[in-house]
């Protein structure tokens, strides 16, 4: 694979264009500039059933970004110009993967190589290059949503990529979520294309809002909860006992186990005990599920009943709203409802009736 010779004048002009404010230098303009550098790649078929060329797909991705995200501040302060360039190059290796290996799934190898060349030529700092390469070097979110990988293995892959990018996992995941939304969101009728992945999203063009569909948001909530609860979060993928530090055990479990008469307690999902020999707390997956995320402040919900929750474990916004409302009045959220029980005075959470399961985490 040969790389083009780029003049200093071309690089300077591209840098200048990428520094322009939102709305002045459009996504279409950027793709046109990239196509002048890589004409064969952008003119090639992308290898998808919709029949898009790389150029058309990339334009659709950038249009979705402009439509829904360009006016917002990107997570962790990543530069808007750099993120646009990442989007413009995110599939640049696909034609080479198809031509040289016959399998477009090898695209990430070629994309990383080509993106590294261009970013180094443009003299981006090493930390920006690392971030860009981490974003395009795989598709952990897509594979997780398709059920091809477990939550545990997905979080392990995300942690590896975040480390490579030099970012905290929660920060890196925020950027990757935006990247996945605009990339996958280009395979929709909303992007003025062929309907394909529309079921993953809820679009509000008039309001400029693009969100994951309810069930998708609930599933991705496990990844977000894992990242936010580190280092106290743990994926349980078997039914063996696992040691956890005292600071990682749930409050109700710690209080119950402080009673010498309680040697083992369970809430139906998790069982807890004190290992008297090692003097440590232990947790075990008690439910029939093969994989559940455990963390101090999360609660897997598998029904639409009200469940008592400590005020410390409530979402901040819900906690503030519940406190100023009369007991019994329900705060209706997209995934979860909250209230203060009129009879007991306890705070409670309930899963919306549109979902059968989700992980609640503050």
C-alpha cells in the first residue's frame, strides 16, 4: 500500500480548514478534500449491502455529526477539527481490506496504518494520534450490541483502547459512544439513506437530538456503569465466590453481614458472605443469568415493580427532584421512574414498563 506525497501547502490548507468554526467548513467539504488526496479509496465501493461508496458513506456520517453533535462540546475536550478528521478517515482502509484480503472485516488494520500516516504528516501531537487510532481500531460497541461478545470482554477491550489513548475509561467511552452513533446512524433513513440500523436510534431532527433506542440505551448502560464505578465494578460471569474489598460491597449487604447470625445473604441476584478464613467479603452470582455487572451503587432490575434504594445510590437529578415533590408523586424518566413511598418514606425506583430488564446505576 502506497501513501501519497503531500505538499506543505496542501497540509497547511487542510489544517486551516479544520480550524474553521462549525458551519463554515462542512463535512462534504472535508470529504471532498480527502478524496483529492485518496481518490481511489473514496471512489471505491464500501462493501455493504446498501451499495454506498466510501465517499457517500463518509459524507453521511459527517452530516449526522453536523446535524446532531457539532454544536455540542465533545467529551474530554477532544478538538472538533480532529474529531471531524477522524470521521472523515474512519473507513479509509476498507477498500484496501477488500482488495487485498477479500474481507472488509480487516479494514481496521489498514485504516489505522493510513490514519497514522496522515496525522503524523500533519504533525498532530502523539496524544491526539493515539486517541484517533484507538477510536478506529475496532468496533467493540457494535459487536456488543449484536451479542457477539460479552459485557465482560467488551469492557476489557474498552479498557485496553482507553489505556492506549491515554484516557480514563469513562472519558474514552463517552467519545466512542458519539463516534458509534454517527457512524451507525448513517445507515438509516434519517441520514437520507436506505433504512437499515434505524431500530438502534430515536431521532428528533427538529430538536437536534439523536439518542439510542430505549433497549439499546439500557444495554449500553452496563458499559457506562462499569466505567463510572471503577475500580469497584466487577463482571460476574460464573457462579463462584469472588473476593471484593469492603469498599466495594453494597451498603445493605455490609450492614446485614455485620450481624454474626448472617453468614450468607442474597437478594436474588447476588449472594454475599464473609470468608472467615481470609477475613474478606465475597460475592457470587445467584441468579440464573450467566453474566451480571456488580458494583456498589448499581441494581439489576428484572421486573416493573418498585424497589427500595438508598438516597446515596439515586441519580443526582432524581434525588433532587424527589426531595421537593410530595411523597408518592412519581418522577417519570425514560428508563426509570422514581418516587418516595408515601407510607414508608423510603426512596424507590422502578423500571419503565417498556423494558423488561435494565441496570440501574447512579
